[in-house]
C-alpha cells in the first residue's frame, strides 16, 4: 500500500491515542524497526527516544527475543489459563517472584498495565471485604500521578491535570494528598517534615475507610515526569502499617531498571503489599502485565465468602507473551543493565545541560535512563516533534514536557543525538 493510501485509510478509520476522530495531524508511517531505529515509509530513519512508550528496552528485532517468539509459535501461541497451565506462564511467575522483594509471592498475569492496576485495586477492595471490613473501600494517592485509562485507575490519576477530570462525578472519589516534594533525593537534608506531617494527617483521618495507598515509586510518569525521594515511600510504608492500610506500588513505568534500580521499591528499601508491572515486561514485543501480592493479601481473599479473585482476562498468561517476557528477563539480567543505565544517565545529563539556559525552560532533570526538560508553558507538540525529527530522532512531547526514555541498548552517539533533539525541540517549543 502506498503511504498516501495508508494515511487516507488511517484518517478515516484509525482512532489514535489521545486524538480526535478523524485525526488532525498526519502520523508518520513506520515501515520497519531495528535496533534503536524506526524506518519510515519514505526511507528516513529516526532514533527512537521513547522506547515505544517506555517498553522496548532492548530495541527492535532483537535476535534473542525474535527467536523466543519463533520457538513458542512452534508450540502454541495461546491457550486459556482457566483450568489449564503451561510452562512459559509458570516460569514467568516464578521468575518475577524471584527478582522482586521476597514478600511478594503471588502473580496475577494480565494483558495491559491499566488492567494490572485494576486488578491491584480489586485485590485490595476484595481483601477488606473478605476479612469483614467492607467499609475500607477508598484509595489514597498523591496528586500528579497517572495509573492508566480504565475507570478505577483513572480515579487515582491526578484529579485536576490531564484528561481524567472529564470524569469527575462518574469516577469513585478518592483521597488525594499533595504531590511529594521534587527531587530524586533529599540531598542529605532529610525528608520535608511538613510534608511528612501532611501525609500522616491524611492517612490517620481516613484510615477507617482506606483500603490502600497507591503511588508510582520514585517517578510520577505520564502525570508529569516528576522525581521524588525514596524517603517518602518509606514514610508511606510506616503509615500504612500503623493504620492497617495496604500499600500498592505502580511500577509499570519504573520496573526493570529504568530508574537505575531493578525496581524502584528495591532502591527505596520498601516492600509494598501489591506491585504492578508492565511495559518493559516483554521488551515491548507484546502487551502483558502482572500484579504481584503478598501471602497476606492472597490468603485474605481466599478466606472470604467469595474465595476467588473475581477477575480473569481471556489472554492472561498468554504463552507467546510469557515466552518473550522470559527471554527479555534473561537478556536484561544476563548483562550489566545497571551499567548501561548509568551510561545513558551520564549521556543525558551532559547532553541536556544546555537546555537549562534556554528561555522558557523551567527545569531539566535526569534519573536513570529518563531525561526531562520541563517548560514554563505548554509544548507546541507539532513544532517540537518536527524539530526532533529534523535531528533524526522520534520524541513524543506532552503538556509542558519534552522528555526521553531511550532503549538501554542506545549507544553513546545516539544518546547524544537524542539529547540534542530534546534541546532543539525545547528551543523551538
């Protein structure tokens, strides 16, 4: 199909994420992808600074992951997990238990990050019903968060920023506290005592109705790409324990090394009761997610009047996705992933530094393989994207942010190119 024919059909029929129908801006047509490069239909190649929304940590067409897919296709691509099981899903669940904090022992596999958060919330709500506390049905979170686009996850996204304010009055009303003080660490100054008091007051006041506290650890992703110190996660753990509230970490964006720790929970020294994983789980090959929980949560649900978790996606534990996820974990953990993330972090710090001197730039920040330039005004997405493409890089700015989360296999010269494109996009945006 010629590109112009494809774009005409795309405009007529394909509803793109966060876009109108029909679309107003023509998307770029990707013909193929390999390594860290997207090849467009016109032959232009772009370095992918987004890892396809943070998932393709090994890049594209990786021979190890391609071979894992071929081997599994020779066996079966799918079989239901209801009443059946298979080696790829069992191996994956056991591996996730092995590499996450020890109290997390039970794994519910699903087909997207948003669904994994739905499952986590359902676990918490059903747990309290099962142990005779149905009044504990609200969730506490901090502002600036993002947990997905399905209904219960939307209820714990930032209530004012972003599109989810559209659903005020329809979504459950949750308890929101202020977003945590900015900064990847407290720089030896310690946690802000005023903010700790703010957290404590909110949890104590609502403890009788709180089923869980849910946050993104260390990095608030699509809600604003904000970083915060692990000390506030430790404070949440202490408050949850003191007031008999469950703690949920949404590690869909931060899991599998993105912040420099394999999991942000590990880096903060905190074990949640429930953890959500997704995005990089399959190296960006197929949609898959996981919700892990402690034995306390699993056994609590199993003792209830409805002794099963009331959830069962058709494609949960999909053998093809599970096999690729296993290969992706082998690939990640079989190399110096932490060294690669540190290398990218150093390149982004150096490459993005000039952006701090640009007019209209409010902040420049880097954590692990995440680089962010925040403006003091909304980004003109079309203009910023065009500038990045002119530098040979694919970026997807949003709100007031121009950011990058490149694949871990991105070489130094391409990290430099990505950083230069971010700076160029900030300059024109």
